[in-house]
């Protein structure tokens, strides 16, 4: 009777160990996608397909549509987009966004929006390496032809625009099928 009980205990231990291994494997396989603006961002979708679902980026999406940049940002890229949240647009002087959305101001809107885009798929680690190689500052050439400067502020990456304004990356490495989105807390302004 002792031998049968020992054998049963061994089977029970092996069954528990097997169940634990399976649970661990399933947990690792079920990678959680980042949440932006209350919605899950899927790496199989493009920048626009994900951005339209973010409650924090409705102003940016409206501006991208008004500027006629939807097709570009749905294209193959890859792009790194520094995406200002609605509160970032709210920091601009009253009436600025409404004025930029007018058809006659489309060229200015396009310039501002493309100033938030860098060609390539730059992760936060990539930007940090460039900052280190640049001895504390990395120059990022934007799609608009302007320059952004990336720096470290403690463990955070901050961007300085051509007007001297600063914007902090509050959420990085939101990977898309055609690039990456980094959420920023201020609108970046070119000269």
C-alpha cells in the first residue's frame, strides 16, 4: 500500500508541475499590447488604424485628416511618430487648433504635423543610444525637414523643438505595423 501511495504522490506532483508549466507558457504567450487613450494598440495595425481608437488623440487624428496625411501614415513607412495628446493641444493659445484646421492654413498644419514624424522605426532604446553617442543630445531629422533634439531628463526622454519648447515622451515604444508611436505631452513647433 505504501508503494501505491508513493506512486500516486509522484503522479500528483508531476501533474501539478505540468499544469504550472502550461500556465506559465500561456501567460508568456499572451503578450499584453500597450494601452493608449484607453484602447489596446495592436502591432499588426498601422499608425492610423490604432490612433483613431485612442481617446487621448482625437485632436491629433482630426488634424491629420484635415492635413490630408492619413494615406501617408497608413503607408509602409516605417515612421516614428511623436503623438501629442489632446491636453498638449490644449496648452496652445486659445483658437490655435481651430485656426490651423481651416483649409487656408493646411500648409502650416502639414508642416507642424510632419515635424512630429521621423523616418524609421526608432525605439526608446535607439533614441537613448543616439543621445549617449551625441554626448547628451541627439539631433533627429523630421519628415518636415526640421530638427528635433532628444535629451535625457532623468530616465525620461525629452524633445526640444526649434522654438525652444520642450516635450516629454510619456509613453514610448507603441509599435505599429508601419512604425512606432511615442506619446508626448506638448506640441512640437518648427521654425
